[in-house]
C-alpha cells in the first residue's frame, strides 16, 4: 500500500486499536508531534544547517528514534520511509480540517505511483435477454494523468522567535503550521473543483435549509463533503439534527462531512464518491533567502519582503494532488 491518504487513515485506525489493547508503541499523536518537531528543526537549521543536531534534546521517543538513522539531507527533504511515516501521521492528525482528506473517505483513491488508471463497471439482470449487450460504464479517471495541483503553505518566523528559550517558538510554529497547511490545501481543492459546470443556487439564510437544498441539487453520492463558512459551521453544530460535528466541522450525519473554511462566503457541496483522488503526500523544506509577499490583513495591500534582510526564516510545506471525476459541485450562495 503506497497511497498516503490510505496509509494515514490506516495509521489512525491502528493507533486506536493499539491504544485499546494497551500497546506501548508510538501513537499517531506522538508521530505527528515528531513531524512538527522535525519541521521546526528544518526551519531553524535553514538550507545549510544540520536539523539532526537541533533534535538531540527532544523528549519524544519517536523523534529520538528518527534522528538515530536520519541524515541531514534526508531529514531536510523528508523523503525516506521513516520521514514519510511522520508526514502521514501529521496528515491524519489534521484530517478533520482538510477537504482533501474528507473527500478521500468516499472517493476512489489512486496510488501516486500509477501512470495510468482505468475503472469500469456494469451489471446484468434477468431482464437482459441472452445475446443482448452488457453495458459497462467507464468511470472517468483521465485526470490522473494531468499535472498535479500543488498547495504551498508558508510559515515565517523571526530568528529571535524561532530561537526563543523553551518551547515558545515551537508552540507558535505548530499552530501556524497546522492552520496554514489546512488553508492552503482547502483553497487549492475548491479552486480545482469550482468551474463553469458548478451548480449555483440561492441561499435562504438558514444554514440547515441551505445544506438540504445543496444536497438535493448535487445528485446521488455515497458521501458528501461540505465546505462551510465558519459561522454556518458553528450554527449547524448546535442543531438537533447534528450527530457529531463541532464548530470546525466533522460528521454532521452519516455520509455528510462538514469542514469549516475561513474566509468562505458560500456553502459548497461536493459529491465525494463520484471523484477520484491521487495524493502525492506532504513535504517540507526551509527558505532563508526567499522574497515572500506579506500583508497585514486580507484586505490590506501586500508587499514583497526579503526574509534574509528582515532576519526571518521560513518553511514551505508542499502537498500535491489530483482530483478528477464526473461530480458537479453545488455552491449555495449567501442570502442577499
């Protein structure tokens, strides 16, 4: 099994079973914490430093085991099997805030090492006369051969904060890393799925009514993923119909996954089982001399800033994926 999404969900299930059985092996949470420590070390070391030396004081047993065999080059690229396992655990730990991972619960998942994929299905019944043709429907997987979509999350810290005593710098970095990766990936998913074939319907102002209208317009699917504005997600979390979703999303009802997306103004319903997903995983690398575009707020003008000249260091977290299929996304606009 080589697909990162499948491995991530398997890791979560294995961790739950091991916890129930009283296993002393590393959990998904420990591996995810190790990934964050490793990513922070990559950030602090920069392009020319050795991240391994910065991890010697870690109390996480997974981090300690990882640094015994990792070289500085491999660690910086997160390219070997041990580093990939940490990356998959981190992805599993933030899956509830990720549209891509929610879609993968229901979509056809294609391993990343496949260069071509074909899926066809059909049926025959007693009413089909002998000699009649049996229709086989080919699911459109042509998108697995196109150029992957890349989402890039950028976390920038001043060198002073990154080198702060204790865990202050690490905690600030962990919070920004988690939120920025989720925002970047969710924006990339919505940008790829919303196109000229998207169905637009008017909203009523009631999030539950809008959700029901969007599901009805989306057509048949074994599971739906709904990108919800933050306010609507909090509203739906308080409804009597809710079966487990919180203010940031989750399983609203069997087959309906909510994901709260900040800065989103319209509810977006995705028929996930009619999609195919090909995920190439998450990698990180440091940036110390790049020019990045910064703004004080989403509405403020932006300006190019040199990390080197301002005494800052940055981390690039890249996740590449492909989405395809015959699903029509439904966008329920806010009530006017």
